[in-house]
């Protein structure tokens, strides 16, 4: 019987999202478009968001970069699509705390996103993993419905 370590499984999830990114490409129509980059390693993303009331109805991205950056952004789009803005914000904050080593990451809340925890061993790569997430936070603020 072949045993697969949890770390190997996590690497496989990240490689799968890098090789076959989800929600990659332009989303039209969209309400918010943000372009951000990580000048330290050359990662670049465009994030497209479509809102319906308080919900993130659609999300996609385009860009180029390292496997961590693109895989993390792909995983992010799968996780937050269809969530309320507040729930998407909470997931994003949980990811940021996990990447900062402040918490382990709850498998029930984050699912496969817990695989990004392996990046913490490589501090220089944390910014790569968080590029999409930080951009999402900005986009959620831009798309926040005006209070009545």
C-alpha cells in the first residue's frame, strides 16, 4: 500500500490549480477590475468581480506568475464565488491569519485552501500566495453596496 503524505497531497492540490486554473479569463460584464502585481517576483493579476446586491455573483482572474500565486488565486475564486461579501471577507481574513502563522487553518471552513499553509515555510513566497487575496479585499471594498 502506498502512503501519501499530507504535504504531498497539498503540493498536488496546488499543482492541479496551477496546471488547470479555475475561473481564469476575463469576466464580462464585471463591476470591478483590479490590476495588481508583486514586484519582488513579477506576479501580475487582473481580478474581475461581479456583484449582485450583497453577494459576489462572479469572479475570475487573468495574469501570469509563479505556481503559488496562480494556484492560490484559482483556489480563491472557487471558494468565494457566490458568497456574501461579508463571508468572502471572513474567508480572506482567515487565509491571511493562517499565512501569518496566527492560526492553523480550519479544514471545515477552508477546505483545500489549508494546503496553502505549506507556503508558510517559505516566507518569501507568502506575498505570492496572498496577491489574489489582498486584491480581493480591495475589490470587496470597491464593490460594497452603498448604505441606504
